[in-house]
């Protein structure tokens, strides 16, 4: 039974159970962290899981914040602090990559060098000239008599004082060294070639072949072997106490820290580096990645010899169930209202009505989420806004809050997927004023033809599956055009399914498939004319959905 509030209690302005993003949610996050079984794995340096995967709002950043607050030795690296725009703006590197010279070794070097320096600086608190000298003396004595490991010391000595500078300067120095080597090699071996944007098109095939050959030769001589020796020293001689855990954490790799094309290559190199640094047992590099970003990385770099299946054991895939989300809401509501609403602890059911539309308010709210903490927190916050100045939250307040929540979630989905699906809004327009569930065949060819006109404005090679099939349709003639029209319909619906906007019941014997249910597996070709589309309740209000079944 719900507790009765104090006589003088009212919901006040600006009451909330936390912020949508972990960075601004520290007041609640510290006391209301819910471990759904992921924390124990991520803090275990012996466990391979290092790449926290999940959609926006699933709790990836919160997991890293908890790791950082509860662990003694944590090094946080911000992607924007790496000054990687110097690489993307490099005329020299762009010139050689444009010719097909693979720079993956260099990208791996960037990460390995950065992590090695950060670990040494942190371990030995190197913040002065004397500290640098003490470390060199220590490592020299440690490696005396071991020629192979002394190669690592040479790597440090070759860098001199620049080995210890800040990350931004270090990466700039690495890039400039490679640029100078590439320019010198071409100047000596293929004189007359100008390394400028678009210059590759003016070269003969023979000259181009020479340039590529010498470019590859330079890249392959990058000091990756000496650096590998340094990593071995870190594992064998420096970080050899397994009880002294050290974490390197990197978050927000999905943000605009460098242009997309370079970002995919760098993230692939980062994943490879994580695997390499697993040799240092007490050290764990933990990063967060949106699932869709990982898929883009694997897709865009698949020609670089990268074998995704080798990294499956490194993924920690996050997902929540209803009891876990209930626990999260309970803790946050109690944090907000304890000793205010009553003299004891307060739970979700204490401040919400018993039923709304014949279901519990908890089910009503969670049915309108993608089973993510962010969705649930935002919906409850909207309810608190509607309850300002009142003593209770009513069913009508929840309904009113749902409108603002639904509109906000729709805009959020568009923003979340804007890179991969530039014309998502056009796909969503097909759902406006539809019934809450409808047959695939009810999306008429005439409707699709209007959408196709918009899709073909994007070049085929830059578009998603729906854009590609739209181009195929426009170029085809009857009867093959019928097949391409079907593909457009399938690809649009599959995109909406993948994003979580719709669920799909493929046939009469199957259950409704939702993308946030990780047991489900749907492909565009499985979607038939007779399949049933279910629009997610989260968007019913914003899309003006008719709740009566078709």
C-alpha cells in the first residue's frame, strides 16, 4: 500500500530524479548506482571484457564513472585532448592514404605510445626533471644485461624530453616525424613528385606505384617493434603486482573529436591496442562504444585485414530488465524524497497512482521506453514537472507528461542516428497518423514513391540500405522495379526496427520482434507484405498514432 505523504508536502519546482547524461548526474549517480552484473566484470582486470557496448542512454558512462570513483588508480583520457585533428588535416598523410597506403601501423603506434607514456607517468608520478632522471636510472638498472629489453630503453632515449610532454604535443610530434620521413623518402627516391591534395591524379601509374612502394616502406619502419618491447617491460617488470590494479578509461568516442573517416580507423586501432595491452595483467583499458558506432567501424575498416570475431570476448554488452529499472527508479525517488514525502523511505509506487489504463504506472512508463535508464528517468522527470505544486501524481498528469516525453524521445532518436541514417525523418513520416499496428502492405507504392524522390537526393554510395535500394528502383524498369520497390519498403521498415521505433511480427506463428530484445534476430528480407508492424508506444503521442488496431 502506498504511503500517505506528510500534510505539508507538495512537489516542488525543479524536482527531478537525475539528469539524462552521467556527466551531469553525479549527485544521484554516486548514491543510486545500480549494478546489473556489469561492474564486477569491468573492474576485474583478469576478465577480457573491456569495450562497454550499448545504445545511447543505456548506462555506459555511468559504469565508467562508478569504476573511476571506486578504484584507486584510474587514468582518464578525453578523446578531444588527443589533438587528432592535426592528423586529419595533414596534407602528407591524406596524400598517401588517398593512394592506398595503409596507415594502420601508425594509428596503432599512436595509441600504444600514448598508453605506455601515461602508465609510466602515473606509476612513477613523473612531474619533474628529477622524477624523469630517477625513472631512467631505475629502468636502466632493471634492464642491465637484457639486450632485447634494452631496445625499449632506446625508444625512450630517442624521444628525450619529448617522451614526457602532454598527450597533444606527443601525438603532434609522432605525426610530424612520420610526415618528415614520408616527404624525405619521396624526395630522394621519386624526385619531382609534389605531395599535395589531388596530386595523385596527375601521376603516371608507374610513378604512382613507386610512390606507394616507398610510402609503405616508410610506414612499415615505424618504431612499433621497439614500442612492443616497452609494452613487454610494462607487463614483466613494472606492472607485475596483480593486486595493484590500474585502469585507463576513455568515454565519448561517439562525439565529434575528429572527422568520421579517421575516427573509424582510430577506433579500430584502439580496439587492437586494447587486445595487445591485455598482456599487462593488472592494467585494463576500458572504453565505451555505441553499438551502431562499432558496426560502422567494422563496416568501414573491413578491408584492412581486421577480423571482428577475434574481439567478441572483449565486448561487454549492456542491457536492462524491468526489475533492474524498477530498482533504479526506486533508489532515485528515495534519494529525492526521503524524509520529505514521508518520515521513511519512498518508492515508486508510493508517489504514483495504482493504475493507469488498467496497468500499473510502472508498466505504463517502461512500456514507453527502450528499456534504457535514460528513458525511464526522463519520463519520471516529466511527471514531476506536471505535479509541481500538487500533493500527488495522477493518471492525467502522467498522460500530459507523456506528450512532452514522446516528442523529446523522437527528436533524440533522430539525433542519435543522424550519421548513419540521414533521412530518418522521411522514414518516420510514413508512420504519422497510422494505426498502432498495421500490415506492411498498407504502406502503398504511391507513398513510397514520394519518399524515394527524397532518398535519391543522397548519392547512392553515401546512403543507407534504403537509399541504395531507392537508387536501384529509379534506374530499373518493369517488372524488376517491383522487386526494388519491395526492397525499399523492407529496408525502411528494418531501419525503423533497428532504431527501436517499430516492432515486427514476421508471420502468424512468430512473436513481435523488438531490437532492444537481444534474443531477436531480424533481417530485411524476412519482412513480408503480410508482416505486422507495431509502432512503439514511446512514440504514439508524438506521431499521433491511432491506438485502434487495423
